[in-house]
């Protein structure tokens, strides 16, 4: 039997996913909206919001039969609407056990129960995978947001990174937030109980700067010499810059070896810089992902193995 993998592209970035898979030598057989069907075992793809690891085509005789066959394989399923045949697919999903779609409260663990993904590929054919890389429907983490305190929604990226990895700063750990203004990431780190050294040329929002765990310094994110910082538990950076400049900065901190954990955003301006993205992904221990809250950007995560 030919082995297959299905990659669900991040919304609006199917072409970026196809370029990434092409460079990795993946043989794509069909593209339908955001769903990319390929031959062979799964490879890591940063531009994939979710990866279906064990996809199979299932012939069905009716809506009832479709639901029955999915239930025979496992309990929890999430419909991916990208495959089409929406009305008929929704009727099948309504016959499956309900999967809670309540927003995630930050600090709670990611779901542990397996969540399969499926779509109605043809009116009489389901494409389904009981095993996926994400525990969330379509790989999208929806949070119960704080719409009052954070100055922008950028804080959600850090919430998501901590949620999907299961790791976040502990009380009294030292965090550097480079390029921090207006302060959403500094606020998240401080809310975790960490001590935050926040650096930017622009000021933080006044109520963020007043947080007792945040120490703000006016300056360039790229001007801080790693040799002067000492041991750092977390280096976080959501600064707007070209990815190759971010890579050069990260390389200086990696060379010194004084940072245990990194979370940084690669922000693409114009064309996607796939080459720099690949260099980030090649750093040992790295994870390069497109978060639900990312736009034309990727998040690079490198965690201390002792903390995973």
C-alpha cells in the first residue's frame, strides 16, 4: 500500500507550504484548497498548520455509514472543511460525538485525547486520519482572550508557543524580551512570574511598564551584548526585522551558550525567505512552526532539553 501524508496549509500560505515541501523532495499528488496530499511518510513542514499522519480513503454508502465508519476507528474527530462537499460533511460530523470547541484558558494543558481529522473528499469518499500532529482542530489554538490588559493581540503568539510545547517560564526565571514595545510579550512573561528585562527603542505601554516584574531599558534589540547579560532562562523576540538579521543576532547568543530557551518570530517582508527559515530549522533542538496567531511569519522555538 502506498503511504500518504496530508498537510493542511496555514490559511493563505498554501504556496509557501508547496515550496517548502518541494525543497524537501516531497512528491505532491493533489492540492485541494489548503489540503495537500503527498506520497511518503510525513516530513516536518513549518507552513503546515496540521499534518495528517495516517490518512486513508474510506468509501461510504450514506451519511450514516460515514459516521459509523469514523466511529469504528476512534471517538474524536474534527471536520476539515477544506475538502469541499460542505453540507453533506456537516451532516456526518453532526452524527459523531461532540468535541468541545471552547476557547483555551491560558495555563491549562493542551488536550491529551487523540483528535482525528477528516474531510469529505468526494460525496461517497471520506479522507481521514486518526493520527495528526496537532491536538487542536485544524491545528488552530483559540484562546479565551484578555481584551483589556495586553496592548496588542501579539501576546497570543507567546501564549500559543507555551501551550503547544507544554513549557513556559517559571517563577523568578530571567527572561529577555528584545524589541518588546508595546509590551505584550513582556506582560505574558511577567504573568508567568518571571523577571523580565525588556528592551526596545520605543516605550512600553505605561501600564505594562509599571508591572513590578518588568524592568525596561531603552535601546536596540540588536545592541545588547550577550557577554554582558549573564545566564538567561528565556530569550524572546518579536521584533520587526529581516529574518537574516534575526538569525545573526540569535547566532551570537547561541555561540555564547548562556540562554536556555528561545522563542523568536521570523517576520517576512515581501517574499518569504525560505533559505533563512531553513537555517533556523537546522539549528539543533529547534522547532519552526506557523502558529494560529502568526501572519506572514513563523515562530522559532528552541527549548532546553532538560525542560521538555
